[in-house]
């Protein structure tokens, strides 16, 4: 009998809303400090420049505002654990949108101000259970905001990587939410209880089919830090590279997660 699918983790909607605004605010403070040379530099994501990456970050909030402006879908809602694997088919569409957005908005500060204003005007009156049309399907507002946290954290890390010394801070709740959702997505992709994946201090999940441990230290353990886990889960870092750089420890015959990663890209 296949392992039962675990119940989806609950996220506090009020804390999620605050985390979205906090992380967007951290990025908004940093973007105006970028020089023309830094903005024109490669972002390390396909052919995007840093300017295009910075513009893309506003799309995390604008997707919510656009959804709230539109009619409420009648189709069943996509679950949070289905979301990571549903994003890849839309990469081309996203790429086209990012190029167009950056070209149409040379003033990034104005773009950020307008995006935040639209978001903060619409969000307070919207219920957590309100369905939104998203690129990957209908989602509740509460769940869609969790995905916005993931987008903001992942691309904040991309900006920090592309611009050494930028050091945009991570809101603690945003980083925790991103870490937990991606850890849960791994457990959903490879259900089981033979391997324990630890990402202190935010997440511990059991996954991979095989003998279940019942007490003491499990025979198969993977441990890493939150940012390394996020980079592994999104394909920014390869499994073997992380092992070689001692960014991740893995013990046991079922502790090789290379074939299961990335979870989204």
C-alpha cells in the first residue's frame, strides 16, 4: 500500500500577509541603491539582467492585485503542495512578461511604489478564502499569498547572489514559510518515512518510501541550512555540488535526494 499523503501544513494568514509586505519592503529599500552597471549585469537566470530580475519581483504582488481585480473563479482550487510542480510549464510566458515589464518601466522605484500601493489598497478587504485566478489555476488568497512569500524569498536570494554585497535581509517568517513549503513539497513528491530531512530551525519532514524508523536517530538523515535548501529545491544549487561544498550532510542509503531535486525551477 502506498504511503498516505500527509495533511497540508497550516499557515497563519495574518502572518503570511505581514511576511509578504515585509520581504517586499526589504527589496524595495535595496533596489534604488543599485547602480546602472549593477542593473545591467547578468542576473544568472537565463538572459535576465539584474534590472529584469528586480522588475520580476514586483510581479509577485501584482499577481495578487490582478487576481483580486478579476472575477472569482468557479473551478476547484489548486493546493499549496501542487503549486511548486505546476510552475515550470509557464517559464516561457513568465520570461516574456519580465522582458516587457522591465522595458516598459525604466523607473524601478516608481514601479515598486505603484505595485505596493495597488496591493495594500486591495488586500485588507479581501477574505482569506477568496478564490483568485492565477497563472497555474485557481487558488485561495491565503494559499496564493504563501506562494508569493516563496517567490519573494527565492528571488531575493537571486538578487543577493547576482550583486555581491547587496545583502537584502530576509524576513524571518518569510524565510520560514518558504523553507517549510518546499520541504513539504519534497515529502509530497516522495511520500514515505525512511528518510528525515532537517532544515533547522524551520522544518523537519519525513519522506522516501522504505523501512520506517520508530525510535531514536533515523537511519537516513539529510540536514542543511534554509538558504541551501531553497537553492536545492529551486535548482539554483545541484545536489552533488552542495555535498562537495559541505553545504549539506547526508547519511544512509536512502539519503541521496539528487533524483528528487529540484522541486521547482
